[in-house]
């Protein structure tokens, strides 16, 4: 990851769908914002998401609860898809996420080259 600066705006707290989501989904929503490339996209595998959002939980447990942490990541991602915070798509057998309304909430002055493929039409 590069040194990108991301903003969590006060409207995040005012989103009723997100406010009604589980704590896991709310934590993941912030983690996805931080993990996303300059276009609001990233890898959507359970392993990538769990490592990004719950890295220290995985390390602290020394692998003992890895399966539970992967299940938490999958569950939280499904919840964010259900409330339309993100969309999940596949390109060449790889799963990716795209945060909806990315440009509305994040200002990227000089975007880097895309690291993640665009969703199919």
C-alpha cells in the first residue's frame, strides 16, 4: 500500500443502513476505504479482506481462530453488499470489490494507475 490519505466523513455516521449494520460490517466498511486503490476498488477474497481488517487478530491467535476470522470477513462483506455499500465482481477468476459512490466521498488529486481491473459492463 502506498501512503494514500483517506477521509471518513461525518456522513458515514449518518448512513442509516450502515448504522443498522453489524459492528463487523462497520469495521470492514472503514477497512475497505483504507484498502481501496485510488478508484475505490480492491481484492475481495476472504483472505485479503481478513488480513486487511483483522490482521492483528490473525497474528495474535497464531492461526488458532483463522477459520472464524475468515468467516467474519465473508459475513461482513455479504452484509455490505446487501446494503449496497460495495459491489463484488469477478474478472478472470479473481474476486474484487468496488465501493459505490467512491468519487462522491473521496477526493484523489493525482490518481495512480489502476491496480485492480474495472468491473465488467
